[in-house]
C-alpha cells in the first residue's frame, strides 16, 4: 500500500514532533507523514545505525530536512535523561510527544533491576514525558500520544 498523504491543507509547519521508536513499525509510518506535512520531526531511537537510513529516507521522500535522530535507550533511565537534555537543549517548542517505542517477548532485567519490557514500555516513556512536560506545556496546545498494542 502506498504511503498516505496528510489531509488536504493540513500543514504542520513550525510544529515540532518527537516520535520514539520511529525507525520501525508504526513510528516509521508516522514520522514521514508528519514530515510530509512540514513538521520538524525528531526520531528518538535506540540504534543510530538503524535510524540513520530512516532519517535519510524521510528527508528524501518528503523533501523536509528538519528530521533528526536523538539516541535513547528506554530501558536505561540515564539514557532517557540524556535524550531529554539533548531535546531540551534546542530552544524550539515541543508540540507533540509520541511515545511509540515498545518491546515485547524479551525477558530480563535492566541494570537498575526493573523488568525489561516494563522499563521500555512504561518507565522510560513516563520519565521522558515528565522531563519534557514543561516544554510541552509552554507550547500549548500540545499533546502526548501513547501508542500501545495488544502485546
């Protein structure tokens, strides 16, 4: 199926969107549509090697150069804090945070002792949201979108 285009007339110029886990799945479909509508799109993902080609592809197919990668490992709260610091270092308002990244089927514990999927799917996103909340609030009307699955 070809990618969908934004509704006619929908423009997001001057708006900044952050999408976690945007190098695969739903996030990989969402990010280019936001970019196509003119938004600045920040992809917060774990793997630079897997995300760089996605950033390049989005820029190529949408003609929007305001697409960037920010490293984040949602199972590592230090990494979440570092990502939030990097996102906040840019003075641009944040209009929408899309907590999309998810993990299913993996077992284990984080270095801090949290169950791996719980840390990635809930704790990491909660901390990221709390850290970005003042910037989101300042950009009102702003949104936080939490994506989930049946998994």
